[in-house]
C-alpha cells in the first residue's frame, strides 16, 4: 500500500509552516512528492519570528542555534547550496556569561573543555572546573546512549526501555550508611558538582527548556553536553534568517504554500488519512471550486494540532505541563559596549521560589526569575552604531497573563548584568504566552522540550507515525521533541517514514 503511493509519488498536505514541517516538506519534495503546506497565519517559521521597529530588529522566539548539523544535513540533502551559502553562521564566543546569585561571574568559552574548566576553576575556585569537566565526561556517556533513539531514529516501538534505564552514569553518593546515585538533575548538581553556582549552571540548562531540574532525569545532562560539544551558533541577521533560508529551499524544490489556511480536520477513509479540511475564506487558493477540502495521499500535521485522531493505546502521551516564555525586546540608546557577551544568564537569587512558582501546584510568574539577556553583535539589528537591540527572556507558566510590574521585575534582574539598562531604554515591546500561542497554535503558548529518557516515558513525545495510516506528526510536540535541532530532525524522520515506509530506522 505504502509502496504504491511512493511509486506514484503522492500528494502530501503539510499542516503548518513551523521549522519541523518545513524540514519535512523540503525533503519530501526532493523525493518527488507534490507537497503543499497549509499555514494558518500569514507567514512561515512558527515560533521563529522577528519584530522590527524604528530600524531595530529582534528575534522573538529562539535566538541561538544548537547542533547546526541538523540544518546542514537538510541543506545537503535538498539542494546544491550548503547551509553556509544561504545564511551566515557565527559561533557565539563566549558561549555564555553567567551571573550567579552571590554575584560571582564567569564567561565560558564556546566548545572548549579545557577553556571551560580553566574559566570555572578561576572564577569559582576549589577545583570546580575539574568537577564540571568530569561531569561533562559522564554527560557524554548519556548522550552516546540516547543520541540515536532520542534524536536520530523514529521512536522505538518498545519505548518503555528508554524509560526504565537511566542512561546517565551517576557517581555513587555515600550518606550515612546508604549509597545512592543521582536520579534527577538537581541531585547531580547537589551530590556531584557540590557548589551552588555549578548547580545553578547545570539547572539553568534544564530551566532554559522549561524543565524542573528537581524532576528532570539525570540524563537531562545531555542538554549542557550538547551545547558544550557542538557549540552555540548565531545566525547573522537573527534566527528568522534560518527560517527564511529553509522556506526558500522549500520554494526552490517546488513546495507550494497556502497562508491564512487553517486546517480544521484530517479526513479519514477506510482507516487512512485522505486529505484535510480547511477553515473558510481561502477557497481562491485551491483553484476552480475545490472548496475547503483538499485530498492528499499523506498528511503531515504538527503534534500540537487540535483535532488529530486519537492515538492508539500504549502510545506515548504528549508532554504535559510545560511552561511558556516571557520576552522583552528593548531598544536602547548608546552603542553595545565592545566585548559584551552575546548571551548572559542572570541566575535567580531565589531558586526555590522560582521553581515553586513555575512548577508548584498553582503556577505563577516568578517574582525573581532567572533571566537570559541577549546582546547580538549585529549591525543589521540596529538603526546605527549608537543604538543597541537587547532581548530579555524568562520562563513563565503557560497561559500566564503578564502585568507591567512583572516586566519591570525582569528588567530589574537584567540590570545585574547590564548596569544602567533602564536609563538607556527608548522603548520596549513585550511578548507574552498569548503571542506564542497565536504564532504556534500551542495551548497557552507552551514550549516543547526535547525528548529525554525519564520514568514512565513522561518526557518522550508521541512517535511520528500515528494510529491512522498516512498521517504523520512533525515538530516540537512529536518525537524527538522541541527546540530547533530536534524539530528539524522530526522533519527528517517523517520524510524517511513516508519515503521508505515503516521499516525506516533513521538516516544517520
Ligand atoms: C519564545 C520562544 C523561545 C524559544 N527558545 C528556544 C531556544 O532557545 N532553543 C530551542 O532550541 N528552542 C527554542 N524554542 C522552541 C523552538 O522555537 C521550536 O521548538 C521550533 O521552532 C520548532 O517548532 P515546530 O516545528 O514545532 O513549529 P511551531 O513553531 O510550533 O509552529 C507550528 C506552525 O504550525 C501552524 N499550525 C498549527 N496548527 C495549524 C493548523 N491547524 N492549520 C494550519 N497551520 C497550523 C502554526 O501557525 C505555526 O506556524 C523557543 C520557542 C519560543 C516560542
């Protein structure tokens, strides 16, 4: 059945123009399929947006690219021009500057183990750098064990083995007469790193993905490992340039786009997806009187799309309870000081308060949040050399309504890293969970995390194949999860499953 469709080169309806869907669309078009993308908003990229005003430009979604290999592979597989010919990728160095609760600061060089160890030893003393370096070696083991099933391959049918075995080789921790091993990221911090600042550094990586370090499995150690091993990259002009390049690659491969086209239902016949139904008002897009129903041999939908057919019993449930983001775009007078770090993480002075606010029984916006400050060195984002474009962000509960004083609190925290910030502000623009919900379609503006091996499979995402033949899910709410590289991989996996069929086991 699938083989017939492949031989006949099917018509494929892709729902949404998020990064995962675009990656799938380009690959499927290259494989010879006729691909049409139906996007409910007026533009491509999903969360990857840019806000412009008065000559200033800001990324409002993700602003740094981990693991660029995923997008390099997409460009290699879909055309002659490599990624680097379409966008300018810049290594961010230092990878991040950290300002800890006690005022200690450290700048960590990009992708250099020796450099990171030396910087931490110098800033924190007491062989802290060595402990972090040793931790990265163990984190690498977790990465090596999970890289294939949790990034490069379709979700294993026996996914529960990923839940039962902790892939991080935790150190034995002796306390009184008992020996235990860290099961959560917070325990790794407390028992193996043994310095509140190193623990904050570790936990900050989980928090940046919206995960509670007290509940995130020890294997979430792969998150700092990924950043350390593959570096942190900036796309000149802002991350929207990456979305543009992927969109243009799709167009060059003859993918068709229909904007302002919300898919309301996946059509089924005899246990198979046979097309999609669109909300009204877009009929001109389909030519002569086809109306609002579009037939297709395969349908590719975002995992977050409402109204998808129910999943079969025994499948992984979607990730639950993930938070959103509050982002503040600041137009500043005065030049960006030479040598400013591109990214500064200002760690919370009230760890318990922040985690309780975000992950407790009654989620609320933390009063004293961890704030990420982004100051790209990019003349394309400012009207002239006497101004600076700065982006602040913090994790907030999904659906949170944001008040002015909460935005003021974010700016006040950022002042710990950028003194005089408020005096330099010309204006600010606030992006709330409601904006993210509008741009992505995810309820409450929740942001998906990458798949991780955790008990009960609670941090996995549903597989890309569904209970309905011919229907596949893509993007951050399906395997292998959220974030630019993971969503990009979901596109590669969906394309492999459609082109090669259910036997497809990954392209690496
Ligand atoms: C503020 C913010 C900060 C982030 N920061 C980071 C970060 O630092 N690092 C990182 O790795 N990741 C980050 N992410 C996550 C990352 O942006 C996403 O995981 C990634 O862009 C993948 O998105 P996606 O493919 O799931 O598509 P999405 O961006 O979720 O887009 C889905 C698209 O589908 C469309 N759509 C949905 N339903 C329908 C329908 N029924 N009909 C038609 N169209 C539909 C939507 O309009 C949207 O365009 C961040 C996200 C946000 C919002």
